[in-house]
C-alpha cells in the first residue's frame, strides 16, 4: 500500500492499493468516535460497491445506512444537497458520526458539502471510484454544489479525514468516464512534470495505474499544502478548466467535465503557441497525447458564447480572469487576462 500524507488545515492520509475497499472499516475506525456511518453514492456505484463497503464498515463496528443520489453533474444541485441534509437530520446523525462519499466527483462534492455544513461539520471520508476523483477531486478539500447551471457556485473547503484510493474499483468504470480521468492525469503532467508526460507518451495510463495515481496525488498534495485556499499556486490546477468550464456550461453538461478539460487544454495550448509562449512542437505533443487517450480537442462553440459563460467563472476578479498558460510541457504560468482580451485567446484557441 502506498500512503501519501497531506498536511493542510486538517492532516490526513491518502492510501492507494488494489483491494483497499475490504479494509475500509479497520482503516476508518480509529479516526471516528461515533458509531454510525452514512454511505453516500450514486445509484449505479451503490449497486456495485455499496454493500461491500457497508460490510467492511460493519465488521469494524459501524452501523451503516445507505443514501443514494441521482448521478450526473446536473444533479449536483442545492435541492439534492438539502435532501441529503434532511436525511441526515431524520436519521439523527451527530457530529461524531461519519459520512463516506463512495463515488466520483459529483458524489464527493455533494457529500463533502453536506459533511462540512451539517451541524457545522461531521467526519468525512472519501472513497473515490472514478479516475478523475482519485487523482483530483477527492484530494484537497473542495466541496460544492451548482447553482442553476453554474458550476460549483456554493461550497467550501473541507478536508476529509481520510481518502481511500482503490484502483480495482476502476475496472467497472465506463470507458468514457475513464477517458475523462485521463484528461486530469495529462493536466498534471503538462502542469509540472515533463518526465511524467514522457512516461504517459510511452505507456497507456491503464498499464501503469498505481504509479500514475501516486504521482498525480503527490503533485496535488504539494500544491494544496502550499496554497490550500486557492489564493495563488493552486489556480495552476485549473489548467484547461477556464475554457473547459465554459464549454461544459455551453453544452449544458452534454460534454463531460474531463472532455471539457481536454478541449480547454487543447485550446489554451493552441492559443499559447499562436502567441509565441509555447513552442509549436510542445503544443503538438499535448494535442497528440490528448487525442491518443481518446479525448476531444476541438471546440464547437463560438468565442462569444464561451466568453459569456466565462463571466460566471469563480476565478474572475473584476474585469480580468487568470488563465493558466503552458510555457513548456512541465511548466505553466498564471496570466491575468483582461476580459476585453479573452475573445482573442478563445479564437486563437480554436473557438469559432
Ligand atoms: N480541482 C482543482 C482544485 O482542487 O483546486
């Protein structure tokens, strides 16, 4: 088992090992004084892994309850958050009891925000089941729900007590979702590790999963420890996300998050090359790696529509937005961009 320690406002461990789900109870028990655990999950994931997780928790002395939410980003709503809180209250859960998020990013965000706010905070453990959640959303304490169709508009930072990453759970992940996770993996490589990028060029992600998970999680841990509350360096993790979130919004979630991040990364690489910031050859390597991983690289929306969607971006401050721009594979910088110049970046990135 690989273990990565995170020292943020709360310190916690991230364990990575195949078959870890079975040991969840014994790993969680010492961290929780209460005796009850609510396992929050989407319907599909609960059918696959809900019972094995509940059994593992019960073997360690927990009384378990399942809570299923509707799957999909469009269900990460205030109404579903409220429903979960009402359920916790109905069950008379206390602050020392436990919420486990068993699922992908939607489940982690929804359950995490409920855990952070119910009775001002209860114990929270993440058991990510998607590649995207394993390498990104389960680490670092971001929780949120959407407001109308705007992403992550209401939420808070709330670090979990533990993260259990079991790559065996990826075997049942639909192929499209797996590819979405690959986009986040490639993001880490472009962001800060040229050797890692070359490693991804040599061998498919699925053939080196544990090593890939450990590298991505360690990179995220380092950034979160230096900038937990997203005031500076953590914004680098938004590589591909500013344009990507706009694509996601314009598509009304028909384009999945990871696909949108891939399109966003391709767009910013094209724009950076057009502006002479990124060498053309490095742009081509980024586009090729995305493409080889089955990810989209072309944008179907107009610069004007994307620009309007970007006005809702949380990273906007006044009349400027911070774009994360690659200078080399393995090195990116934050470029404060006036809204008036954004359409130019979008057009150079390939928007119509
Ligand atoms: N997913 C970006 C972050 O955690 O900051």
